[in-house]
């Protein structure tokens, strides 16, 4: 399976490392031989039909700061041109996009659809802003669109609903969807750190977004709520439909006072009664009271009642695992359609 990769940050590098490390297993268990034939970062792109060497790419990136210095392939400046030139079955979009317009990732995804490439992304902004349209577009062009790394890092919240709960409707969703703000609130409670000190730690540990106001301001959680609602509930919403507030106003005093009442403050994303993200007090004994960077989602499922899934919600390796899962899922879907040769 020929893969074009956009972005070579922590997640993409971990993904590349995993498919290199596990290539024999991936071939044996799933019948997939992934080959990175093109790669692009902020410095430009390189592509080669023969495939790009993992060792060489990592070395070049470390020494020069960009994959575009790789020798032995065709080079260029923009991801969009790379998509136009490359012959690959799948685009893995792992660049850094913004919540203003989702670019440049949004254009990359659309162009890949137009070129009849399947797309796997862990990029939240394009989905938060335009998920209903992107789903329609993928359908229109007859390609697969997979995005399990956008929610929950490596924890399969999305496929839990679409695979494990098949036939059972999810009526509502309520949960903790941002690892950074949960880490911050936990450190405030357990170590008496101020919000600023805890956030600085979360940044150093690599959990926070490039712009951490997206974490503590609730936008990241809102993006994930949008993705979950579209995917698990069949809703057609975007981030504009979510009422968003964050944890910026939460002080150490507030955290301590809540605890005296047997409650904890958490950044809660909920689909009902109206879709919203805000700091809420929950009971200490609730299953949603998870610490550190954990994410937890409570699904209200028709016929089953409450089902709670908990797992690590952030991290490069974890998110890279979800891209690999999407690759396997892609192969399954293509096999079902008789399109896997
Ligand atoms: N900044 C995000 C979080 C990363 O803290 O949850 C994972 O999406």
C-alpha cells in the first residue's frame, strides 16, 4: 500500500517508526505492505516511486530540520503539489492545521479525494469545521475517509461506537475529551500547582496543542465532541454548533472547595441537552472522574444504558497507533468491496 504522508512531527514519525518496526507482523497478520512513497513537512516534500528509507528520512530530518533535504527523489515545496504528483493509494494527513480555516490540511484532504486517494487523518480542525461536507465528499469520490486518531489519542472511542456498538444507537455522549486540561486540573488538585504551572508541565510533556489555549479554552474538546457526534450519533454538526467555554477561570481555591463537597471540577463535553463544553463539577465517585491525561466518555446507549470507555487521550505513540488501526480498517473495507488486490 503506497502512502503519501503530510507532516513529520511526533505523531507522523511515531507512525513511520511503528510500521517500520512491525512490518513483518503487519504483512503476516493483515496482508499489508505499507510503503511511504512521499513525505512533506514545513520545509517541502520529496517523493520516490521506489519508496523512502526510514533511516535516511529520520537522519535528514534531524540534521537539516526538513524531509525535503532527502536526496534521491523528486522534490518540491507544497503539500498540494505533492498530492498532485504522487501515485499513492492513501494520504496520511498529520500536518498542523488551525481552527480558523483548517488549512492547509483541509485543502490536502479535498485534493486527495479529488485524486481518488483514501485519506487517514489525525488532524482535528478540518473535521471540526467541515466534517459533514468531508464525509459527503469522500462518498462522492468513492474513497474511504478515516480519522480515529482525532479523538482519544490511541483509545478507540470512535470505532467502539461504529464497530463494537453496531446496531445499538448512541443517544447521548458526555465525557472528558482533552488530556491537557484534565492533566492540569488533576495537578491542581493533587499537587497544589497553579493552572499556569500545571499547563507549563503539560506542554513540556508534549500533551498540549501548539497553541495551548485550544486545550484549556475548550476548543480541542469541542472539536472532538463534533467528531464523536457526527460519527457515533449520525448528527451533522460542526464546531459552530457547540457552546464553548474552558477552565481558564478555575482557581486552586475552587478546586479545593469542590472537593470538600465530594465533587471535582472537570472540563466536560456533552451532546445534550445542547452540545457544549464547559467546566463542570462532577461527583468524585462518577466513572468520569479520571486523572492525568486520561480521557473518559460515557455513552448513553439505547437498550444498554450507560457504557463508559476510559483510556489515554494524548501522546504521539498512542495517536500513531490509531493511524495504523485506520490502515488495517482501510484494507478491510477495500477487501469487502472487492477492491483489495
Ligand atoms: N492536546 C490534546 C489533548 C492532544 O490534550 O487532549 C490529543 O488530541
